[in-house]
C-alpha cells in the first residue's frame, strides 16, 4: 500500500504541475481528470476489499536494485536537467524526468517479481520519449507528456488493483471457493 500511495503522489505531481503549465482551459481539464483519477484510485486501491498474496521479504539483491535504481534516477534527472539547460532547452526537462522515472521502474519488475513495474516503466518511457520528440516543436507537448505520465501511473495502479479478486470473488481456475451471497 505504501508503494501505491507514493505512486499516487508522483502521479498527482506529474498531472497537476504540468497541467498548470499547459494554461487555460487545459489546467481545469487536467484538474478535473486528476479528481476523477484520485476517486477511482482511492476506491479500487484503498477502499475496495481485495485479497493480497503473502509476499516474501525482498532479497538483498532486490534492495540493492532498488537503491541503485533510485540513486541513478536522481543523478540522471539532475544531470539531464542541467544538460538541457546548457542547450537552452529546459522546457524538455519534464519529458526527460518522465523517461528517467519510467526507466527506474523497469528493473523493479524482476527484483520484486511484479509485472506492474514493467508495464508502468516501459509505458512512461515511451510517453517521455514522445514528449522529448514533440517537445522539440512545442513545449506544450513536453508538459502534456508529464500529464500523460501521471494518468498512465494511475491507470496501471488501478488496473493492478482491479486484477486482484474481490474478497468474496475468485479468479478463473482458482480453487478458492466463492463465499455465499
């Protein structure tokens, strides 16, 4: 749950900061979309009853992968932002951040045995690359990539939560009996 809350915070920041950069009327549209995303997230991830598999504690290797990925993310964000500023292309920073944050999730999939991280990471990386390419023509495209990255994060977390059976339900092929209604 802590990871989902951190993810929702990051997704919210991507949406709200970059939605504001898009200006009117897009700012209001993004805020309305964020409110909808938060409501769906809260219901599916935090409120709706679900079963959780018993997870093993992460291995030392997983912890190392996590720490190296986060450290590399910070270094690449700062270094890339400075490099873009030196070329007078600071408007592309948000798309760069989306790429780096997405890339930092990819190794988590294997380290923590969760496909959610692979889907989130590669999706964000593609959104970030599109933002970088389109941002060369218009800074609004780079900001829109930030909003899209936030929406993608919410969508992946919600899809992961919905993919888990309800407490009274079961997955197809499961041997767990359905509770009487």
